[in-house]
C-alpha cells in the first residue's frame, strides 16, 4: 500500500490493486477512513477517526485532487 503523503498526522495511501471508483485511505492514531475521490470527495467508511480529522482529511483530498 503506497503512501501518497503524510501531513498533520494523517497518512494518505491507496492499494495498488483496488477497484474503481477512485478512492483514498487515510489513517491516524485514532483510526482509519476511506474516501471516494471522483466525482465528489465523500466519506465511504470510518473506523474511529474523529470528526476534526475527517474534515481535515477531506479538505486535503479536495485540494490535492
């Protein structure tokens, strides 16, 4: 699982053999979440990440995509 980048304690990564639609996984010390990237950035699943971390991750994905 290649890491795209790490910022604010959030690690953004993907699985090389993953399916469409395009998505990104994010993890920190609290948990892990999965976001769809296209056509809109939206949370698919969340396992323990706090709302502030989710909001920050979503904003970073929107900026980077």
